[in-house]
C-alpha cells in the first residue's frame, strides 16, 4: 500500500496517509487500505489503540481535486461506498482511535477526523468543510457528525461558508480535544495512545458503542443498554483486576479481557 504506512509499536497501531505530494488527498487505495488496517486492528488482540495521521505538510486535503470533473455519478457513488466503509470501520472499532491533525484537514478528511474518538491538533492546523466551494454537499458522515458535535446553526455556518477555522477555534467549538505545538504532536499522541492501551479495553469498547447510540436514542434506551451491559462487564478479567488493585492500593494492570 504505497499510499499508506501502517506500523505497529507495541499495543499501538499507527496508520499514516502517505501521499504528501498531494497533501494526502484521498485515493481508492488509501481509503481501502485504512479500512483493511482497522479491521486487522480489530482482529489483533495485541493492538489496543490506533493513531491516524498524515505524512508531509498536512493531515489530508480530502477528496482529490485532480479527479474532479473527470468522474461520473456512478463512480462517485462507488467511491463513497468505500469511504463509508472506512468511516464505519472507525466508528465500529472496539478500540480507541486518535486523529493526529496538522496542516489542513479539509473536506472529507475533516470528516475522517470527526469519525475518530479523539482529535489532537497541532497549533498550525486548519479545519475546513470545503464542499460548498465546488458546489457539493458534505460526505463522509460530516452531516451526521458535525451538527451533533457543535449544533446545527454553527455546523451550517461551517458548511455554507466553507472557510477554514484554526485549531484554537476548533477546540473552542468542541471539535478538537487538545492543541499542541507541531513539534510535540507525535509524542503527545503516542503518549496518549499508549496510556489508553493500558486501560480496560472491554469497557472502552462498550462505552464507545453506547455513546454512539446515545445521539439517536431515548434516555430510556440508553439506561437499558447500560443495565444490560454492566452485568457482562462484572464478569471481565479487567473488572476483577480493577477491584483487586483498588483494594491493594496500586495501579491496575488491565489486559483488555
């Protein structure tokens, strides 16, 4: 996968979009590769956290402008099918995914970052919903993620104006979890991913699943999901370890089981 770099470091899998000459604009190979890497991460018990980043000067410019005007509706339909599989692979992964953003996260790449559980952004980052600039609607789940995150009015402002916002603004909107100097981004994200990898993975996965349901469910439904899930969590090895560690006044050593 020349358009993608995939590297495992202990319990953390790093997925790096690797088309720096085009600001990591999406290619079919890249999108399919990310999906396959995420599915591999799901199946590999050694992997407990995932980092998604971009090589070179930016996270990603999103859709490849060089192909615009050269594809028909059927080709776009098929491309978005692959992109949708990638977005769902992130959301359905029972392990935390961190987007490490620098430079630009534009269009569908902005939405790819929104699909992740956490966004860490370098202070030089710019986020832009650029679709309206070329007469398109947002795709890649943006019309789902952004209004739920920042409210419909502010989301429409970003969609309709198609103007970049900086990392500080994105953090104030609740889009970004943390902003850090560019030179510290890799270390900050790696440190946080490793910290998450030491946590109770079963609990993380279940909370991720229920939180996703909460955006379209009634309170009664979420209460019932909590009620049904907690008895299963009581039986996990991580819970037993957590209780023992609490009694022994030490840090728990979770195994994600």
